[in-house]
C-alpha cells in the first residue's frame, strides 16, 4: 500500500522536521542521563511513588522505542521513499509527540511536575487521535507493509508506552503533593489506573489491530507487578492479571481476525 508518489517540497520539509524532532528526543534523553543533569526519567518516576511504582528495568524499553523511531524518521528522508497516506497523516502528529517527550525529559530533570503531566498526556493524545482516526487505513495495510512496519509500529509502540507512563506520572505527582482525595484507599486509585490502561489498550488494539501498541502496555504492567509484589500484593497481582489480559486479548484482536474482514472494514472507513 506504500505509494510511489514523489514528495513535494513541503512534504520533504515535513520529513526533515520529523527527523530533527526524533534526534532532539533521543539526544535530550541520553544526553541528560549521560551528563547526570537533574533527575533521570526513572528517578523522577520513583519520586513520591507510594501508590503506583514501576520497576526501573522497564525504562530500558526506550532503547527499542528510539530505535524504531529512528527507522521511522530515516526512512522518510531517503530519496527512494515515496509519499504515502500513513506518512502524510502521521507526520505532524509525530513531530508534536517527539517534541513533547523530549521536553518531558527536560521537565523531569528540573522536577517541573505540572509540565511533565501536560507534556506526557499531550504526547499520548496527539498520537492516539490520528491512530484511531486512521484505524481503517491502518487495518488495511499488509502485515509486513513498509508503512505498517516503519510508520505505524514505531508510533504505536511509543503511544503504548505513554499509555502506561502517563497515569504513573500523574499519580506520582498527585501523591507527592498530597492531592489524592481523602477517605479513599490510595490502592483503589492505582487499581483504577491499571483498569483504565487495560481497557484503553484493548480498545485501541481492536480499532487498529496493531500489536506494537499493547506490547509496551503489557511490559509496563508486568513491571508494576515486579515493583509492587512485596509492598502491595493486591496491586501487584492486579497489574499482573491486567498484563495477561492485555497480552492475550491483543493477540486475539490483532492476529485472530481474517484479512478479508480487515480489508472490508478499510474499504468502508
């Protein structure tokens, strides 16, 4: 389904901006960690994490996500890459998300708590809206179509990880500032967050039928189990169960549907 139409001058400019935004996000992330300036993303998430904690190893997923994003960005600036609908429709939203996660790293290093919430939820939203809005187009792509593997997969994987990271970020900040409503067990809020992440993960997967989105969600929920099993077994095993539901449900939704049905859906989208 990849187009062979040559990109216009404006489209080439957009592609260069995508590459620049990708490099910005990666350089800022690894640069801040390398020089030890401020808090690392893992350290920020562990600050006031009395309610919902993620094991620090979970943040290693950024390496895979950034690798995928590099593939996404570099492919677009290659002369032989034509303009296609997925590239066009996801271009500017991906720029906004990449700039958002780059600036989120800066905000986390500075402990600018409100800014981290706005940036992480904003980055998630600007990815989910076009992914869902173009769900029929995405479902119509072949399983190994280049636009699926180099556009949809990297951006869906980023959106999936942000789906887990956003509520963790929110609960960390709210808890640290004593903002949770009194009279309700904090564990309830964490379980509600886990439930919301699970439902969102399955819904987006059902719409896009893309495993790259739910896999980071399941990874993050398992990391909650690893971090919470001694401190809060109820939350830990709730997160583990949710990880299993997301993983099994996603495989059924993404892989268990006939291609003929997918293409019929796409033709009516």
